[in-house]
């Protein structure tokens, strides 16, 4: 499991993500956060594990963790047709812009998120948004759930196979008490 | 307009008053005031003259920066780590540094277009003289250079007049670029303002280039029925010698066409173009072929189709000479900007150059005389073709399988692919004899070749992909409408009202490059979606090629299916990169011709009009270049929203409004002077879309403007809601923000929307006469 950026040229970072060595550690950090959100991108219907699209795994995790989901791109319809209603849907840059605004009171108007968990966008795009959050929301923690190491996050899983990715997401879901 | 450098010399003149001998009179400039439109407040604006306008836009659409790099390495104090609030040795922070990089990129882009235009103007003046008249549309166009008139206050009438215009542009680009030096501009928003300034200059530079070449080369002149020309590798007659012209500056290609015609061999050869040169050669010579965008360079050369390669400038792969050498194709570099390391043979005899290239004694030459390029290219192609016999470097299918068997599935190809394509999976299948996954990659591959650069097994992956897609490649035989140039004044008069009042739902301008996340088909799909809904769809450059590369169920390309006029449901190809100026020009002309706003040196008022009233949005789905950045910045300053595909995130920032902040959307009602809420219209100035589906929906929303009539707003909302439901799968969550009065509600959706309005505690507002400029208020509030 490598901790080099998945897209090899994306190395221009002096502050690099801490690798998440076990899914239980990710769960612990998510549980520790007071106001986490998951931002879910368009690749979730294009990447498959164990014959199922990644979005199915994320829905199970979101249900188990009760962490609100922001669907980017056109993903809201994909969530809804699977019986899951995300807390919000908006453009990926638009949610990034809100998160770097310290006065933004979150999806429910009750407070700014303290942990942003990203998954499933085109790699380079997610990398750049994470860079924006790293630089302009310095007190915020960020995490990625992909099987691709994201250098600009606070915490990222290392590069890993689809099998490992599936296992990680399932372990996280069961740790949260889901199936 | 103005005439420069008048010199009068009188040796002897007898008058009633006496004898004058040896009189010499020199005048720097004669002002010819036959342009009687009153001058506005900002002719030839300096870097800061329009800063207040910029700040209005940049406060409304705040930048969200996404640094591509944590450090700055532009000076020897560095590298400086600017992470999360740290400042560099010069004091700059990451926000300003990110904005600075955008300014530099826009300056490069503007310099590129303007230097191209400078070369064209120099060349054409040398050939036709300074007094050669400009004519971009005969009697159908009185406003021949709307951007130039708007910004500089100059009404150019001859090629010589364009000199002054370019001098202004060149100075401004230099001033802006200077501001990016270490220890100059300190503020991110001011860098953004400078980006807008240089973007505006870029539009002038493009306009100068295109009106010069339209006039001198007699391209189609605002012609909705400009000829349909052949597009695609399959359209090339491979039995003839093939001359492949790559780049954006048509001058050497015209040398080729003229020579071939003079020698009456034009029917015996194929002249084909890649990138914008392709558009411009077909505007000059309809028998030329458009091969495709920059992405097609490697596939065309490796397939052995080029008997000689002629390079001009911009978007030319810098390894073309190496690639051409592998297939025995000689190369002519024909631009000072791209000498490729070749010996300058401009002053050598043509016979000697031809002999050297045909014999293979030299792989390429630099020739800076377009007429000589023409003669050499034609003669060499005709002699080399029977020798080369389409020598290519594509493997056989058996070799593809053999190569694939050596793949170790290390994933380096995928990890270096800009699109993150699953190349290892395709290689794994190919190793079993199934090349279908490689064929699928051909359809979406952007042809950069990065996969090959990192393969530890030295597998020529891109050649494998080309071979697997060979059948598809040779079936690419489509049609593109030749670049028509400007939009005529007559067309503006016809549709200006319906556009501004919202009855034509909007103008969708699809421009720019081919860094598509999933192939060019997305461009076709987007264009067809909007044309079918009777938006006006304007295309240019590589997007115009992608739009023409697919067919509907009746076998028609977009250009056959839809009319070429600036009208509801029209699909117009304006032409090459520099022809993008006509898109901005059309917007400006709506304000000038339809709304009768003064144009001359009146930038703020016109931009304010466009921003608040004209439902136009630009899309660069595959934008990759600095030129695309400059084009976008020029549109931002006009207040026209621009959308880019996911790779556009690498432009390091977005300029976005916040629909959750009502105060973001205050406008002044010019009738009363009152501040009113105009709604999030347009919501963003520069936004990045992740998928085609999201893009279509967003663009249908971004054409909404504060002054839409209720009928126009209802029509726009009808499209927005319908597209949202279709592509996003749900009702929009912001519909209440766009309904001002019950009459805005689309009639067929009344019950559904009324329920939402009740839930949202919606309140009726007025439709303003919107402006961001206090001076436009007709009656100030008491």
C-alpha cells in the first residue's frame, strides 16, 4: 500500500496527508468529529467492487454512521433511486467554497463542519479541492475514503486494490453498527 | 480613424503669396474624425481604469482558490513553502500566489493570440498594403470590430488601422505581466482584476487577427450558409500525397494552397489541418480537410498518413519532429515561435531544400517565408509520398497482443493518464486476444502519450490504442461548417429582442480545446441538447470539430441537422481560436445595435448591460491551455459566465456566487435607484463542472438574468427544471430563488412549484431594470 499520490505528478505538496493504516482508525476519527460531512462525487457509479458500484458502499456507510452526505455533480439522482436521500446536493466547487468560509453554518444551519470526508470525484479535481481546504480552512480536518492516496487531505487511505477498498468500507460500516 | 507617420515633402511650390522651397512636414498621427459616435469614459483603459467594475464582479463572485502547488519557485529566494497562511520570502501568501499564476497564464494566452495577430497584420500589410480595407460582412455589418471599438474607441477601416489597436494591446499585456514580477502586486483580488484586464485585451487581439484574415483572405463573411467541409481522418484521400498543417496561424498553409493552385496540382494532393489552422485553411479553400484537434496529432503521424508535416504556431506537440522522423515524414517549421532546432533555410534555394528533405539528409528545416514554405511542401510531398508509401509505426494486431502479454499490470500507465483510464485492464484483455477494451480507449483517449512515457516495459501503449481503433479512425468522415466569422448586424436585430427578453432561452457558446474527460461525444451531446431546445449554439475551435464528429439517427451531423444562423436552434461555427472574438462581439452588438447603447470607449456600461440582461454562457468543456484561460477572463470582464469541464479545476480557482447569501444578489433598479434583489442570476462567473449531466443543467440555469420578462423567465425555468429532473433525477432545490412573480412559473408546472413556494415561504418581488452602476440610474430615490 503506497502513500504516493495516485496520479503520479500530483506531488507538489509540502504538507502531506497522514496515512490511514486501518479502517477502524478512520471510524474513530469520524466518531470524534462533532459535525462531519461526506462529500460524494461522480465516480461512485463508475467504480465497482464485488460486482456493486461504490455508491452502494457509501450509502451503507452513511446510513450506519449517520453522517450527512453532500452529493456532487448529478449524483443526487443516483442516491435517490437507491432509496437514500442525501442531506444536500451541489457543485463540488460550491461546497468547497462554503467549507472555506468560516461563517458558513453548515448544511443544517447549526454550525460549521469540523471534518470533511471526500470520496469518489475525479482524482485531480478532488485533489485540488482538498488543496483549497488545506490552505484556506486551516482548522478543518479532511479525510478521503478512496483507495487512492490524496496528498492534500489531513488523513488519506493509501493506494490500494479494489478488494482492499471494499474491505475497508465494509469494516467501517460494521464498526459503525451497520450491516 | 487615425493615420500614423504622415510625411509631406515639397521641393518647390509657387503660391499667390510667394515661393516655398524644400518644405518638409512630418506628423505623428492624423486624427480622422469620420467616426462620430461620442467617446465614452474609458477609451484605451489602463490596467486600473476598469478596476472598480472588476471589483463589483469579484465581490459578487468570490474566488475559491485551489493551489496546484504548496510552494512558489519563481525566484531564487525560493522555493518558498506557502502552506496554510505562511508567506514567502517576498511576503506573498498562497492566495495571491494562486491568483498570480492565473494572471501569468492569462497573459501568456493573450500574448499568444495577440502575437499571432501581429504576425498576420504585418504579413498582410506587407502583401496588400496598409490601406487594404477591412470587410467582415459587406453591407450586413456596420459594426465591424465591436470589441476594438468598445475598448479602444478606434473604428478600424484598413489593415493599417489595426497597428494602433495592437500597439495598445501589446502595451497592456506587458504592463500586466510586469505586475507578476516578484515584489509587485500583493493582492489576490487585484491579480484577478489584472487577469480580467489582460483577458479583455486578449479578445481585442483575437478580433484584430480574425478581421484581418477574413478581409484579406476572403473567408466566409458572416455567412450562415458557409460551406460544409470534410472533417475526420477517414475523409482524407490516402491515395494522394498528404500535407499535414498543424497549429493556428494559417499563413504558411495559404502559401501551400496558393502554390498548389498555381501549379494546378491542387487536385493531386491533400492539404489537411489539425487544430485551428484546420479551420482557417477550410475558410480559404474548401477542398482542404479538417483532421481534428491537437489530440489527433500522434495518431495521424504514427498511422503514416502525413507525407510532410508543416508546423506553424500554438498547440503544436513539441515532439512532432521526433514522431515524424520515425515514419520518414519531413518537417517544415514555419514560425519564429517554434523553430524546433532546425537550420534556418529561408534564404536557400528551393531546389536545395527540396533535395535535402526528399533524400532524408535533413529531417526538417526552418523556413520563415510562407511562399517558399508552399513550394517546398508541395514539391516534397509529391516526391516523398511514393517513397514513403504510408510508412507507419503501428503494430499489427498480433503484435498488439504480443506487446500486451509483456505488460506487468504495474498501473503506471493509468496513474499517469490525465483521465485515469483503466489502461491496465485493457492490456490484460488484449493479452488474451481481446482488443475491444483498447478500441474503447481509442474513442475517449486525448492522445497525449503520457502512458508510454512511464511504461517500464517500453510498450508503445498509444500505438496499441491507435491500432485497436484503426477501423473507427478510418471511418471518421464527417462534416463541419466552415468558420463563418462574425454575426451580422441583421441577425443581431432579428434576435436581440427575443434574447434580451428571454424568449430565446439563451446563447450557449462552446469553445476551446480537447482535454475532454470522456471524449468529444460529450460536446456533441451538449450542443445537440441545447440546439434541440432552440437555444442559439455557437461553437469554435476544437469544440466545433467535436460537435461535427458525430451523427444523429438520420446520419446527419449537427451542421446538417441545424441551421448555421444566429437564430433560435442555430448551430454556428464562427471559426478558429481567434474567431472566438465574434462571440463576445455578438454580445456587445446586442447592447449596441438592439439596445442602442453607445459603444465607443464605453466598456462598463456595455458589460453591465450584458451581465444583467443577455443570457449567454460560455463552455470550454476540454479547456487545457493558457489561451483558454485568457479567453475566459475576457468573458468574465464582460460579465458572461464561463463553465469548464473537470480539468478546468487546474486553472486553480473558481469565481462563484453564493445563492445562500441574499445580499450577494443586490442590483440597482435603474428606474428608481432602489437596491433590489435580482436573484442569483447568473449564479457563477467561472465554475467547474464534474460531469456532462451537471454541466447541461448548470448551463440552463446560468442563462437566467435579472431582467428576464416573466414570459422569458418561465421559458428558461421550464428548461432548467426539465433538464434538472432528467439529468439530476430530482426537482431543483433552488427554484424559489428564480421566481419573482407568479407569472414566472412555467404554466405546466404550476401546482408542483406553487407547493414549493409555499414551503419556502416565498414572497413576490418586482422585476428590476437591473444595473450595477449607480450612474445608470435614471431617477435617484428621494
